[in-house]
């Protein structure tokens, strides 16, 4: 495990000033630098309080970004992907010590958000709330440049737009939304009758702009990849119990 060091002077990284006195270490295996803020700082127009953590991906990335020695010949692709998605938009991963607002999105302490020059990129919520008109129990929400939610990776099954959407697994299960917040694609968590037609649990169902089913595919959801994430499940469950009291 790497040892934390302290900044002796302000440090500017991709347009963001990390204040002197903040501590930092490099996270394995990809070498992301993690700062613990000594004072409040502005990150792409958002006031992030002291005690929050900021994580920034290095460039060029280490060879470990290739995941395997067999993929080392693809290193230029991994480097370009890192530059295009993280470096050029100056994306910071942030875990705020206090609640904050980005645009119209409410973010709680303990959430994890990815913030770039153009605004909020992704948000992993650790407690239930309403985002884009959807009452979410958990999940990682991806936002477009218009600030609207475009995709939700669900870590537990729940109903969205009155559809039983499957959510679980090591990486979550994808639900796509349109600009109006309607579900455009999801995997069903239970047998469902929609507009007079039956669909089995595990069916990935895709809708057009009018809400008509235009494609289906049966997914193998009873496999290890879709096992629950204990950390996420326990976090959301404990929060739900606390809010019910």
C-alpha cells in the first residue's frame, strides 16, 4: 500500500487547484492519484468542501491499464481511450464530505461522482433519491451534455416507468433512457405482460419513441456475473431502513 504525502504548495492539475496541505497517494493498480482536500476548492465550477477526496487518472497510463500482458500491443488504444474520456475533458472522481448540487442533481456525502469540464459525467448513489424523475434505490447514473440522465446501471432490481427492471451483478445491469426520461431498454426482473404480450424474466426489451417494443433478447441472468454486490446492497438496505424509521 502506498504512503500518503502532503502538498507543500498549491498544485494545479488540469485546471483545478489542489490546495497546499492536502494529502495524496497513488491508488493501485492503475496509478490514479487520490487527494484528500485540506481546504475547500472549486472543481469545474463546483465548490467541493475540505475532507472530500479527488481522484485523477494519470496520463500516459501505466501498462497495467492493459489488464493483461496479452493486451500490451493494444496499449496505444488504451492510452487514446484514457485521453479521450478522462484527460481531455479533465474528469475528476470525487467523493464529497458534504452534500452538494451539480446542476439540478442532488449529491450526498458518500456518493461518488465523476465531474468534467462539461459537467456531471457519472454518479454512483449510496442512498435512495429521485434522479431524472426516477426514484432510485441504488445505481450509477450516466449523464449527457444536456445534464439529463441517459443510462442507469442498477445494482438491485426495481420498477422504473412501471417496468420491473433487473439490477444486480458485479458491474450492474444497464437501463437506457431517452431525453424525456422514459425507459428505452432494460432487462426484465420478472415475467411481464406488456400491451397484451407476455415476456419472460431475463428478457432484454427495447422500445421506440412511441413505447412500442422493437427488439427483444433473452439474457442469461442466472450466472455469477449477476450476483449481488454486498457493499452496495448493505449500504442501500441500511439507508432504506433508516429512512423508514
